[in-house]
C-alpha cells in the first residue's frame, strides 16, 4: 500500500505520477511474511483502509466504507469457507484496528487542499473478476479501452 499511498499524496500535492517501461525496479514484495500468514492478511486490509482514510474526502470515504465493509465481510466469510478461519478473523481484526485508530488516519488527511488523484478508475468489479472469473493476475483482466490509451505524463520535479 505504501507505493499507492505515496503516489496518491504526490498527486494531491500537485505532482503527476508517470510510468516508464525503461526503468527496472526490484521489489521483494512483502518477503517478511509468507502469503499464507494471517498477519499479512490483517496488514493488507488494515493498511488499505488507512490509505483510504488518509487520502479521501470524508463523504467519499464514508460512501466507500459502506460498500467496502460489506465486501470485506464477504471476503472474511469466504476465507472461513475455504478453511482459512484465521484469515477471516484477520479481516475482522483489521476493521477493529482501523476504527480504533480512525482519528489518527484522518488527521493525516489533507484532502481539504482540493487535490484528488487523477487517472483512471477501474470501470469493472475486481471482486467479480477475482472470485467469479478466477482472474489472479492483472494481465489476465480484460483491459478497458481507457487503459490501452493511457496518456504520456511528465513528472514535475
């Protein structure tokens, strides 16, 4: 979540975020915890909620939390059905921690500056693609035309 949060804050501060296919980045990708570790599930859910609280205006955040909360409770239930009850419990604990520290996350929000992220919102349900269509990787998703015609953006340094 750190990369997304960082880019979001840069955009809100008036900078543009760009992509270049010529750069090489080596990312360990959360190597401190294995994918099957419920702590990783907890941190992924909690940190994503914190990122939203830090970057969205309050009204937008509240709307998203209603939908997101329902979907995440379905995910917790799904984990339990798969025999991953500790992951399901991790989702519930993530929400508990998020709401316990909600004021802290909101204090870090400067959405009042009027800067909101630019770019494209994904026009399809990723939940549907992942759980029902079994798409596990980004390159397996059907790309909408907006992603194919992504404009070149220069970074202001």
